[in-house]
C-alpha cells in the first residue's frame, strides 16, 4: 500500500501583503499529479490546511477543487486533521458530506478520542488501514488547565496531556494488531528534537510544547507529523516524521528543501519511505551584507534566469551609518531585474544598537495578526491559560469585522 504524507499547506497565506495563490495552485496541481503518477492510495494531511481561521474564498475553492480532482482516482482515502492555524469548525463544517466521498476530516479533538479512530476499507469492504487521526490538541482538549498555575506547571501538564492522549488512542489501536495492516497516527505538535527553520518557531510553531518520540505508543507503524515546516525524522526513527510544508512560508525557510513522503507498506511492514521533492515555484531569497555586497548579490541572483514565478527577495543591509534613501536606491537598482524586493531591513553592527534592536519587534516580522494579538495579551498580563478563549473571542470579532468590509 502506498500512502502519501504531507502537511502545513497554509492555503490563503498573506505574506508581507502578497497572497500565495499562484504558488499554492501550482503546488496542489503538482501534488495531485504526483498522487496519480505514483499511484498513491491514501493521502494524509497532518494539519494547517489553511493559514488563518477565516481564509479567503479563493483558498477554500482551491482546497475543494483539489479534493474533487482526486475523486475516482487511485487515491481511495483522504485523511485530513486540523492544525493550530485551522479553524476546527470551518474544517469540520462539510465533514459529513466529505465522509461520503471517503474524505475523513478531524478538525479538533472531541470528548472521546474514539472519534479520531478511522477505519478504512478496500473496495470489497475489507479493513485495509486504521488511522488515529489526532488533530492539533488545544489546552482545553487536554483538560487540566487551572487558574493560578505557573507557566512551567502549565507546560508540564500540556506535555502529560499530550502523552496521555496518544496513550489512549494507542490502546484503541491494539485490537487491530492482529489484522496485519498499517496502523497510523497523525499529530500536529512540537516533538522533542525537531528543528524548526530559524524564526519559524515563534510565528508558526507557537509555544514550545514537547512530546518525546518514545511517548508515541509502539503499536503505530508510522506517525505523520505536521507543524514544523522543515522535513525531518524525529530521534532518528524512520517511522516518526515531519513532512514539512509544501512551499516556503517565510524567508527563514528559503534554505529548506520542500518535500512530501511516500510510504510503502507490505501488510503491516513499512518497507520504505521515499522523499519526493516539491519543485520550487517561486524562490524566496534572503540577501544580507553591506550595501555594496547586497547590490553585487542581487545582480548575480537576478542573472540566474529560467524561473517560473518572479522571485521574492528580502534584503538586510548591514551598516552603522545612516544611508539616505536606501529604499529608493535599492528599488532603483533592481528596477529591471526579474525579482521583487518585498522587504528591506537595516542591521546595525554596534553592540548597543543590536541590543536595542533585539528588544524591538518589527511589525512586519510578526506576519500574522493573531501572533500580534497574543504578544499584546501576554504583555498586558493575560494568564496564558486564558489564551484559547481570548483567541476565540478575537477571531469572532475579527471575522465580524472582515464580514463587514
Ligand atoms: Mn502549525
């Protein structure tokens, strides 16, 4: 059996005031082609289908069109779980309808983890795969936040709660061992030892809430993880992996190769995991140095032609002097080049300035509205255990406002 593991599509992402529609469309077309060419039978998406709770309509259309394109293909089953960026209710809204098409959606954890156990059957009605489709687990799913506890205690409880959740779904899997079929789990979380790409940690991965690789029950033949955008295995274990995102989602991910995994199972044996590289549809490039060096790098970068979509570039100019009209100078310099300057930053080398800069957060570095809101709440002393409720209220207000626009 061939299973494809992907995650972190972040459809609908706005990146420094630009949308990613063209890249996402190409990436999903490529994914559908790959599934057909490789005769993949099961698709697993481990969370963060959408970038925001209330994604633009083009992103929703893209999602449904992609699912529709796989109907009647070799891909018999699709399993999708919610990530921390997804709105559970939005993902879940069409789930009854999608289930009839063999598309299984678990937007959020429910009271009883048995709801996360998905039995998949072949054309003859014989059980061929079971997935513990564990979505992103929110504090409230882990059920023991109490007011007045410190952040360390809270973190410990979250960790215990996650391990406990996996222990429970693992137990529910035990009876299927005898079937000699693949038993999978998903997760949208931060596993110990995972390497994020630079500043991805605070923007996309949220709080550091670890689970150790050995806390996943050994009944599972494969754990399909999402949340960290760089593909990797955890703790050197072949069967516990992050597939990484489909396209680079920030300038910190420009050095990562983007890929999906195809798992080959014979009965319940994981024979091989193949890494399939996602083509680069749009290069994101970060260039830093003195103004002279930056200009030289820009010139060299622009000379490498043969690109699909126009590359997006971030420039970091290292200087201790004031450079008048830096912005204009660089825009003039790149006017005829096949690239777009999305961001120009100045980095001072002086120690004092460096320190001051470290304390200042650049609004454009935060990139998404919710992380700005979270930071503000924490600064004003809101208890972290209320963050889920605050975020829900914030999302509601925001979607009301968005609706009125
Ligand atoms: Mn995530």
